[in-house]
């Protein structure tokens, strides 16, 4: 039986990853800040699917807490076969209206944590000659809408870069580029998660596609035909157009 470690596991896309992986019979290591929600989810999944579920309560913006998660990934006695770097959030306000401390914490979670945990997982996986890393990026990374978008641009490029390095050593890396998904993430950002339309996705469909793409060895996973069309279009638009305030205003995450 294989083991998957999921960060940001108690809500939204992360919770859906945990549920679907448990349904597949995967043992789990679940990482999030909220200990009570972690324990409740672990008990629910263990009872429903008969899998072993370990929890690590950690704020990934805290370097000591992040290192605890990295050490779990490095542990040769308890190998992790799939790392899902999902933890993340948005600030919900323009750059000049946030503190630099808030901006740094965002980068710690969205960039530094992905770097550190990917490095820990890759080291252990290459020693075994197998494993997968799935980094949750965003279509926002193709836009110019603040620190969140810049962070996700880094996640996509980073994932593509290490994918090329690790593939010959038996380790697959996938960057997932979702758009609007009906989860707590958008609710916390002030966007009604009950909204409907062609660009609003359901988390179960998104995660199902992401896991399938990861298993197939795809380096970039873009869910749904509509977002594939958006990504194809945006990649060919002049950067000057994407910097237009009217265009950036269409995306509401900082």
C-alpha cells in the first residue's frame, strides 16, 4: 500500500485530494494548521476506507514547522510515494494595502514551502527510483495580478524545471493549473463559491483529472476544455495587454 502526503488537507481542493486518495486505498499523511479539523478528517477517512491516516499540525509559514513536514518526507523507514503541495491562500487586497510581513508569509507558504517539501520528497524518491510530486499552481500564474499570481507563475516554472531533471530518475512531477473552483478558498477571498458558469469547476472533477494526469506522467495538468482554451489563448497574448488594469481586475486574487 502506498502513502500520500497532502498539505492544506482540511479544506477545499486539499480535502478532496485526501478523500479521493483514501478511496483509492492510499495511506495518508495530512498536513494543515487546524488540529481539530485534521483529527476529525483523519478519523472520518480511516473509518470509511480502512486506511492509515497520520496528521501533522503545521503552519507552513513557520520554518520549524515546515522542517517537521520535510523530515517526514525524508524518512526512509516510512516512504511517501506521492506529495501533493496544495496549501495556499490569497491576501484579497492590493499590494500597497498589505503589510510586507503578510506578503512574506504568503511567499513562505506558496513558494518556499513548495521548494522545501519538493526538495525533501525528491531526495527520498530518487533514492528509491520512484515517486510523484503534484504541485497545485493556478491559471492565475499566467496573469499579472499581484503576489499570488507571481507565486503561482513560480510554482509552474519550478515544477516544469524539476520534472525534466527527475523524470530520468523515476520521479514524476506535475503542476496543476486550476481556475475558479467552488471551495472555501474563493469564499475566504470574498468570491461567492456558489456562483455558476463555464469557468467554475467542482473540486471532485478537478482532483480526479489531476490525479489521472499525474499518473500518466503529464507535467502540466489543466482541468476542463474551457481552461485549456484559456491557457492556450493567454500564452499567446501580448504581455502588455495582460498588464492592462481592466484585464487584471477580472481576476480577484491578489
